[in-house]
């Protein structure tokens, strides 16, 4: 069977939504969209609809791949084939098309996140040369949060947990520089400052200080009636134990100020102080995502 390929900019939004939802109808997490949600996703993740592709079987759209672009970095943000049309080479065809477009655009790297258990997708990405970079966790808590006072590493850190003292609400522009400054490894695409800034109207930022220097930030909001931790991190100049402690203090302050029966945190790196802080605050790992990258420069 010969498949046609067109650009996402050339397809009707309702058709695109129907295709996306079909491809993701049996997915590990619920990511069904409507036109509004898909438009927001396209805007937030810097997806270029002219450089993203739809595969057609005769006139019918059967697969889609979205390419996000920031500088010379690209991001596969959604890649799916209609369920009844999987395993016929359409996914690979779309990926090869978008990779050659990325080369044409002069991009150096392409990154993506894939659910680690999604063997079909990880096999496809590995076949194309993507390599695993790190693991990210999807976290949930459906129990009351633990007592709000974590043990401080230094006595003066304890002040930070007092209301109005050293933990303060900070407007988004004040938090964004910390996202870049505190993360030695850039956060995943969806947690980069460029994505977070587009959620300014829905996120609140808390920042803790020690000796007047910012030590940690947390960005949070509400999702489906529960607490949603969009991102948090602590200054890299601190040791790991202190980073964990700072994050615990911030997260427990959030729990105190925004008490909710459930809480979620998405795409937070595993095996570091952030995982330790989430576990200490009663979160459990529900799903592991693998961040993968392909270097285009040498291909
Ligand atoms: C992942 C997905 C896009 C693959 O598309 P597809 O059109 O079915 O894949 P293709 O037929 O082009 O296969 C290409 C390669 O993918 C891998 N693959 C695809 N289906 C597979 C399966 N069922 N088992 C193992 N590997 C598989 C193989 O490496 C295959 O290469 P091969 O034929 O040489 O073995 C498709 O299964 C899908 O849409 N899944 C649901 C949405 C999703 O998971 N998206 C990815 C999110 S990151």
C-alpha cells in the first residue's frame, strides 16, 4: 500500500483531533484531546504545524507526527497511527519524513519522551537511532500528605517553612530564571521555561530563600480538582541532602496552602533529590517515561 504524506497545517482540526484520539485511544495515560486542548498543546510545546506531518491512506488520515522546535532543538510531541492501521510501516514512514525535515531545518537534536513500557514505540525510536537519556516519573498521591514539617538540614532552613517568612509566592517571571539556573540538565521539553511561561495564568510559583539567596522553586496549579505540581527544583550549589530538604519544605508549604485530596506531578527526573522529596511527601511512582535523544548533526 502506498501512503501519502501531507503537512499538519493542511488538515482540518476536527479530523486531526479524531485521528489523534484514535491513535491514543488505548494509551497508558489519558491524553484524549478536543480542538481547544490540541491548539493549546501546539502553542505550549512550540509545535510547527508546517513541519509536522499526517499520513494518508487514499484520502483518509491514518497517522500523525508533531514536531516542536526551539532554536536548533527539535521535539517529537505526539506520534501516533490509527489503531486499525498500525504495524504497516506508517509510523516509521512518518518518523523518517519528520527527521529529514528536521535536518532540512538545520536542527542539531531531536528529543522525545516515551512511556518505558511502550515497547512498540521504543523499538521504533531505537531503530531510528534514538538513545535513552534519562528516566522521568509520573507521580500521584491519593492519601493525606504527611506532616508538614520536614527535618531541616540547617537550623535557619526551618524558617523557610513559616508562612510569610522565607517561602513566598513569586510571579511566574521571577521563577523562570530559576528553572534554567537550578537544573544542571535541562528539564524535559514540557517542563522547560518556554512551556511553563505559557501556563502562567494557571500556575503559582513559590520560592524559598536562605541567607537571601533563592534556594528552591515550585510551580503548581490545579488539575481536575487535585493539586498539580508542574515542576520544582533546588539550587545546584547545595548538596543533595539540602536540595531534597529545600524541596520538601516547599512542597509541604504547598500542601498546607492548597490542601487537596489528590496530587500529581509529571515528568520529574528519577533517582535524584527530586524523587526523594516526592517520596517523602507521600507521592508514588505510577509510570516511568524514558527521555530519548537523536543527534542529527552527524547523520
Ligand atoms: C508506536 C506506533 C506509532 C508505531 O507505529 P506503526 O505504524 O505501528 O509502526 P511501524 O509499522 O511503522 O513499525 C516500525 C517499527 O516500530 C516497531 N514496532 C511497531 N509495532 C511494533 C510491535 N507491535 N511490536 C514491536 N515493535 C513494533 C518496530 O521496530 C518496527 O520496525 P520493524 O517492522 O522493522 O520491526 C503505533 O504503535 C502507535 O500509534 N501506538 C499508539 C500511540 C503511541 O504509542 N505513540 C507513541 C508515543 S511516544
